[in-house]
């Protein structure tokens, strides 16, 4: 399984937190009204809360000194108005920020899916499905949770701390200095614990991705797991990954749960110190009782934002780790397409529109002529798969590839549709270098029938129409008849409207393969690529599939990856590959007369590995 091995957590170094946060907050520009409105209401609620604490001083001093009922009632009315302002503004502000979070995550999901659809096939060779799904689900959900709860809390904390400090300075600069010293100590604790917590949460997110990938792989391959009695090994491997996740999560949570009691105890110490200092100033008549009550309330208020943010550090760091993984996906280079040759319908037929000098262009008829000239290719720089491959396929010819596993058969077909770019040499399509042909137009002239069929959730008709989305119902049925699929489709409960489960698990292997052939047929391709599709079906179904493929191949340039030599004897040319080189070529009779590798394979002297 190339590049898809599940790995445990890596000890990742902390990345640029500031850069990640700035990039994350840049998404808010798409919803400026929600952002500004939410911030304004949150500021209003924080200011109102600061105002309530300020009102404690005149209320208490009125009760302690000469009591004035009118003034006392007025102060209470002001406090009542402030309470209503807090409740209303907090509700509206949090509502706006929640909507902002949802719209932001919605935008990120759209960008992620759109970007991943543009990534080259090589990217998916190196990343497991489970790892990518973890980014889409776990990381995005964690980010959404943090944006909904933490952004507004951080804003409230900033406004509250700044406003409270200002009021405390007005009441008593000396006591404010004492509070500042205690807060500095608390912030130092938060910083040290936070750094350790951040690193461990990165490890936790990586471990989650690894385990999710392994689960996805095992669940999708349950038939293979059971037929090879792999259950115990699978459980053992899962337990190892689960243990890695437990250790990473425990380390992450350890620092998270440590912060709450430390901050709580420091807050109690700070409150006690300020109370004693304030009492001393009251006795020296340098402070009123009302002033002391307000200041003590401010002391509690200024500690609360720090404690609340500290309690959310687990979520914040997990979200930050998730955001970094999301942005890493978004920073992957997309599939480059500089092709200037396009497919057009001219003169009642399809032509390649090839730009020439002076803004002019040449029309080249679409025929299906493929030529490889000294093609070199490797999936990795240090591992060459194809070496100086030369071949040609004339329109309507059937070209077969025979060879051991890893000889390069599938690689050649992947290069024709430009899933990968060659290292050296050239591939010509109707005399045009395929690097010049727009990938969309290039691939629109091709269809592939793979040995492993992938069907989508939806109706039978929708799965056939996947080959050409604008195909009519009549064209879908015609393609099914050509593929010999119409007979079994019309006996399904809802016929062409029967809903298929993921990968068509409610159909047999042969039925899925017939649908795959129908899907290729409805595209009406010029070039057809067949990865032998009859190796895992019964004899009757094999005959139906072979007949369907024969009809589909008629008049089309066809490349066949052969797993059964009996299926390629009627090919115009057979290429025998070994270790990335074509060692023999010719039709069946010519190769048998050469008495080389192909002859040995047919005679059973050697076998395909």
C-alpha cells in the first residue's frame, strides 16, 4: 500500500502560532458585519459589568453614611439597567459570534474540499483516507468549537481586564500595583503550562489522525481481514495505536487539568492579600468601605477572565493544532495545468484546437493516436519505474501490456491521462504533446474500467451517468445495453432508480463491473483503458463482461492491462514489460514464434508474479 502506512504521533515542533492565528482570523473578513456587531455587543456587556462593580461604592457608602433613600433608589435603578444591558448584549454578542464561527468553518470546509479536488493523484498516494477524513471531521469540529466559545471569551477578557485596571487605578494606585504583581505571577504560570500543553495537543491530534486512518482502513477491508484471519493482528495493531493516543491525550490533559487548581489557589491568595491591604487603608481613613467593596469585586473580576481563558486552553491548543493541519492541506500545491490545446466541435466533428504563432490556431482531428517516445518516469526521484519506453497505438488498435507486478503496466496508462508527469521523453496524442493539452479536455476523451470498481451512493442511473453528466435517460439505457447490464438492472427493485449503497455493496462483483463498463460507454471515449475486470467473477458473468468490453472497444484505441493472457490474444500489439522496460513486442503469433518471455508465460514455464 503505497504511502498509506498508518503512523503514530510524531514529536512535532511548535509551529508559528502567530501566523496561524492571523491566517485563521483573516477568514473573518468575509463576514465583517457579524464580526463588528459581535465585538460591539461584547464590549457593551463588559463595560456594563465594569459599571455595576463601580456602582457598589456609592451604594455601600450611602448605606454606611448618611442614608439618602432617593439617591439609594437611583443607584439601584442604574444597577438594574446595567444588569439588563449585560444580559441582552451578551446574548446578542454571543449569537453573532456563533454565526461568525459557523460561517467561517463553512468557508474553510468549502476551501478544503475544493482544494483537495485539485490536488494531484500523487498527494493521495502519500496520505491515507483516514488521515484526510480526520482533518475534515475532527480538526474542523475542534476549530468550530473553539471559534464559537473562545473568540468571544477572549474579547470579553481583553475589554474586562483593560477596563477593570483603569477603574482600579482610579480607586487606588497602590493596591493596583499589588494586584498587578500577583497577576504577573499567574500569567507566568499560564505561559509555562500553556507551552507544554500546546506541544502535547499537537501530538494528540496526530495520534487521532493515525488511529482514525487505521480504523477506516480496517472497516473498509473487513472481507480481507476475515478471509485471512487477520482479526487478532488488527486488534493488536489497533490497541497499540489506541495506547499511543492514550499516552498523548494523557500528557495533553495533565497540563490542562493542572492549570485550574493552580490558578484558583493563586486567585484566593491574591484576594486575601488585597483584602488585608484594603482593610489597613480603610482604618487609616485613606479608603472608604464602598471603595474597598468595589476594589475587591474588581480583584475578583480581573482574575476571572484569566481563569476562564486558562480553562479553555485545552480547546484552544487542540483547535490551533487542527488549524495548522488544515492550513497544511490548503498549502499543498494543486495540480498544474498549463495546457493551451483544447477540444472543440468543429466541422461536425471533434478537433484539437492548437494555438500557433500570431494568435492563429490549427484544427487537428481527434483520432486517438498515441505515441510514447523515450519516456522515463519515477514516482520518486531515486526510483525509476519506466526506462526509455517507446510505443505507438494507431486509432482503433488494441494494445495490451503483459508483465510481472511492478513492471510498469498501470504506470503507462496513468501517464496517458496525465495523473503523473513524465521525467523525460514525450507522449504524443494525435501528434500533440499531451503536456500542451488541457487536462479536462484530455481526460474527457478517455474512459477507464478498473479491476476494483468504485460506485457512489445514489441511483443506478446516476452511477452510469457519472461518465457523462449530461447524458439523457435514453443514452444511459443504451450504454447499459452495450455493457450487457440492462438485463440485471431492469430486474432490480426500482430498475434504474434503485439506490446503491457506498461502493455498490448491494450488488454482486459482476454487476458492479457491468455498471463500470456502462459508465465508460456513456462517455463515448476515443481512448479506452481496461484493467482486466474478469478475474474475480464466475464464468457466466465473465462472458457477459467480456462481450460488453468487446462492444465498448469496437472502433476505439484501447489499452489493456492483462492479468489473463487468454484475454489479449486478439490484440494488435502486445507489450511485454519487465522492470520498466519493454522487452518484447508484437502480436500473439509473432511473440509465440520468438519463444521468449511471452512464450514462456503461455507455455506455463514461468508465471506472472
